[in-house]
C-alpha cells in the first residue's frame, strides 16, 4: 500500500470520525434533552416505567431484523461490487435485500401488534395494574411501526457509508430525537396525552430522520431501487447467513437492557426510570468515543481485510480501541465522582416530578452502571473486527452464552441489591464479554495473518493498555470521591450555580488525576494526544529553525 493511499485512508477516517463524533455528540445531547423532558413531564413514576418498557417489543423486532447490524453486514457486500466497478450489481443487491426486509418487517409488525397484550406481560411482568398494562400495550402499538423506517433507513444509510458519504446518515439521529422532543412538548402542553406525546414522536421522527434523509442521499447518488424479490440471490443469502446469528442469538449486548427492564418492573415504581436515566447519561461518551470511531473506521478496516492487509487492519482496530478506552475511562471517572451533579442539572432543577431523592437514587445507579462504561464503548469496535473478517457467528455465540450464564446473576443481584444490583450485573456482564471477545479476536486475526504468510508478532494489542487505564481510573476515582466529601462541606447548596461549580471542579480534578496516573503508567496514547494538541496550539516551526531534542 503506498504512502499516498495510507494518508488518504487516514484522512477519510479522520473526516468520517469527526462527522460521526459531532453527530453522535449532538444526538446524545438531544437525547439528554429528550430524557430531560421525559423526566420533567413523567418524573420517576410508574408512568415513566411504562413508557420506557414500551420500547422493548419494538427493539426486539429491530433486533430480529438485524437492523443494528445492517451497516456492518451490508457494507462489505455493497462495497465488493463497487470495488469491481459494478455499480449496477451493487444496487441490485440493495434492492433484493431491501425488498426482503420490507416484506418480513411488515409481517413482524402486524404479528407483534396483534399479540401486544399477552406479550406485554412478558416484557414487564412486575407491572400488574390493568390501567398500566393497557397503557403499555397502547404505547407499544404506537411505537412499533417506527421500526419499519429504522430498518429500511439503516440499509439506505449503509449504502451511503459504503460510498464514504456520511453527512446525511449522521444527521438522521438528530432529526429522530427532534421528533420525540416535539411530541413530548406537545404532550406536556396537553397533559391528557401524557406519555403518548413522546410515543407519537417516535414514528414521526423515524420517518423524517433515519428513513427520509438517507433516502434523499441515495437518490442523489444515483440509487436504483428495483422491484426485485429473489430468494436465490447470492447476496441475499450471504446477508442472511451473516445476519442469522445476530437474529437468532440473544447476545448480552442486546438483551442486557431487556433483562434490566424486565427485572426492574418487580421493583418500586420509578426504579426502571432511575436505571434508564442513568443509562442515558452513560450513552453520551459511549456514542461519542466508541460508536463514532467504530462507524468511521469500519469501512476502511473492511477494505484492508478484503485487500489481504490483515496486520494493518488489526493495528488500525487496536489503535482505535486504545484511544476509545483512554477517553471513555476519563468519562467514567467524571460521571462517577460528579454523577449527582449531572443528574440534578438535567432532571432535578425546577422540576416538580423529579425530586432531590430521585436525583440521588439515579446518581447511585449511574455509579455502578459506569463500571462497565468502557466495556460498552470497546465492544462497538471489537465486534466490528469480527464482522470485517466475515465472522458474525462467534461474537454472537459468545454473547449469547454470557447472557444465558448471567441471567440468574441479574435476578440474584436484583433480589439482594435492587437497582444497584442490576447495575452491577449489567457492568459485570459487558466486561466479561469484552475480555473474552478481545482475546478471541487476537487469535482470529493471528490465524488470518498466518494464512497470508504474515504474523501479528510485535503488534501492540489492547489488553495491556486497558489494564493500565483501568488502574488509572480506579486511583483517580478513589481520590476524586475523597475530594468530593470535602467539597460538599465547602459547597453544600443545591442551587444551579453551586451545582455547576461543584461539577466543574470535580471533573477537572478527576480527569487531571486520571491523566496524570495514565502518564505515570506510561500509556503511549497519552503522549500521542498531547503531541497532537501541541501541534494545534503551537505555531508551525520554520524550516530553517534549528531543532533541539527535548
């Protein structure tokens, strides 16, 4: 591979990463605004629990259609035709797969709508009040059709990403969140709507964002969506073969949230809402640092694997994981020592339905959820390494085994620790999954490299850096919590300015301690990021200026 091509790939990944990082950051901010409106409208109440539980069946359908993996599975198929210069065949593949999804998705929505009531009792068995069950069924049926547009839109988005067109796909989640926010504001204005305002915003946002924007982009890129259905098409068969483990395997990555919602329904009203609000905050750094890098780097990793450059693909993947871990552990420290401040600023200030005790309960749950924050971010990249190699069975199989083994742990910890127990179980499950998957991935890439006459010997992996960063985070968190105790004595008030000031001081202290410990443990990525920052803030050195070694 020439230096020019490597630089071109680096630039493409960099541009795509910036686009997706900005999109996901704004999407997470809008998600927080959305959840803030939910919290201020519904509070930590049984009505909020019902609203959050109403997404379980739609998410299940989304999962069965492998919508979360559409880009991962479809991009290599679409890209293989583009690389051969056969654009017509690429769009035939798109058409056959899209039409198949349309057919199956329509049937799935109809079946789940018809079975809404009996399935509601499985989704949230702890919700027994007939009025609440009626509300759960009604909200579920409103939200279900949105999956139709999410799934088809996901395929359209994948076609754009395969052509390195990212802007419209990255904008889609923002429009989706805006739809829910508008629906919630309407619901707040008309209290009789309650949670239904948010629910109606879901299909509206899905049509306007995840479906319409990528569709417009594909039309501009000369899309040819043909009325073809062919069950013998080799690309459809390949898509189904790669998607099948995702469809039938209940990996911990997917079912964790379902298990938590199911078990939280047995707890006191509002507990499910605490867990959901905490998860919403945790998703901000996961999306910014994990999903953004994963989405942006995946087409290039797939291209390197297709070209046989296994060692370079693995090096790129490991570097992305290490940088992601560096940033997400920093976020983990900040959210742990300043979690109450974050929760109270978003949901508690001037809110009548979200009290100070609600903020404290949510912050406590958030602390234990954050134990697994870096694991959730890392798995978004590690799993893509398998998918780039055409292996979707192994990560799903491992995830399913862990889900089956950990389900009794969720139940036991819920009985012993309530919401905190469920948060601990969730964090433990994802950490176990990531550690096993990372180890297996190294072995799989090694085999692929040997088959091509090379080796990963000498390639820097992920584990050593991950352990050093974890130790840095533990030390920084411990010292930050001690500092928090003292700071609460100096700044005990709960008004907006005091809470903001306390959060700022705690985050600056925590991140500073973490950064210092990571430097002490000789984490190489620290020096790399510092060098990038110095290049940005220092004027360029003149060519004839003598250079002195530091």
